[in-house]
């Protein structure tokens, strides 16, 4: 999920901020494996937040 905001300033200059949220539902992704003692490998990346801010000109 991405939430973005951009504000135009003078002439061709604008500032922006983006908030990215990965794995919003905090869901565990399962993948099958053919080797090892367990047939299921659980991949848990967890919820991540990324904040980006910048200026465009």
C-alpha cells in the first residue's frame, strides 16, 4: 500500500512525501519445500514501513 502527497511550490518546484506499507495484513506466506524434515517453510517478512521525502525541479 502506498500513500502519497505532493505540494506544488513556485514555478516547476514541488515537494513530495510517500509512505509505503508492506504486508498490510501481516499475513504469513507459506511455500512448499521438497527437502528437509518439514514439507512447509513459513516465510514471515513482517509489516514494514518506508518513508520517502524529496523535492522535484
